[in-house]
C-alpha cells in the first residue's frame, strides 16, 4: 500500500455551518491511490503547536489530484485549519489504514451519523462507479439536528440513490435514529451495510446486522498520534480477547470482529 508525505496546497475553503468546514487540497500523490475509508494525518501548524499531526478521513477525491476533508472546529488543530486560506500549504501524510471493501453482488446500505457522514461520500461515489445498478441501494444519514446533516445532503443525492434522513430533534427527516430506519428497511441477506459514526450508533448497526444475517463493515474513530501503529494510542479489544490498532488494522473493520461494550 503506497503512502506519501507531501506539502499540499489549499485550493478551496468552505464554511458550511458555524463550526463545520470543508477544505480542498492539491495533493496528487495521495489522491492517486486513496480508497474509500482511508485517512490522512495533517500537520496543522508550521511550528510546534500543536506538535502532533491530526487524523482526518478523506471526504472526497476530486479528479486525479485533489482531496477533501470535512471537519468540525473543536480544538487547537481544527481551529488552525478553519482559518486556512487558499494558497496555504500543509504537510499531509497518507493515505493510511484499511478502507471499505465494496460488495458489488448485492444492495449497499450506507449509514452515517454526525461527522461520520463525511467519509461515506467517497464510498458512495466508488460504489456507484463499480456497480451496474444501484436501484436497491440506500443511504441513511443522521445527526442531532438539521445542521449536522443538511450541509452534505445534496452531495449524496446527486448520485440518484435513495437517501433517508433521521435527526434526534426531528428538524429534518424522521425524528429518531438511523438504526430505526435500518430496522424498518427490507434488508436482504445479500446486502452489505457500511457504517461510520458514533460508537453507540455503530454498535447498534452491528447488533441489527447480526440479527438479520447481513454483512456489516464499520469505520471506527479513535484518538491517535502517529497513524502508523507506533504509539499504541488507538488500540481497542476485538472478539478474540486481543487488541487491534485502528490505524493499522482499520479504521474499517467487519463489525462482527469487534468487541462492543455497550
């Protein structure tokens, strides 16, 4: 698996909500090999504050040379990125980790929650490229409110796949959870569910898919410092009683192989 470190130039800055941003980078080496579900590590400053790179899922690959990330301003690193300007250059290392394995033999059901919606857009694009038909495919997007879902909604709808929305407060779509919509859907045995979002949501997906006998791949989030398995900061238990590294063995896993402590 090829990995690169390159100084990527910002070509576009979009503020989509009060705290949510999308950055586009000219990053031809990474864009040329990146797969859905992989991530990059970005040095968010020129100096030593913050010292460590920050992990970001790849939101989209545009053409042959550009990548996008989507993030919420929550701390020092993301605040620096939120103030990025076109022409600024950042050191980016990647792509890292194991991505999604697309099953072209049956319906695909993509389920995203909160910021976990973002990396599913690249997955949907590749899914539609590889499959002859996606009439039975489904995208389910969820968040606490309209503001967490609406900024990316049209990006998903452009592919012509059925898109359902759930919000906790009912401000957009169904009032409830993405797992409610999944339960109500006619999920067939040849379907594959792909999930990305909060741990509780992923645990719910894993439970439902196990009950109906459907394959489920989940992209999990974790604090990490290196992205290469050296710091051990992203270790988590698996079903065998041992530990796996999100950065190396994931971030995408078969849901049945993980230990869900919920």
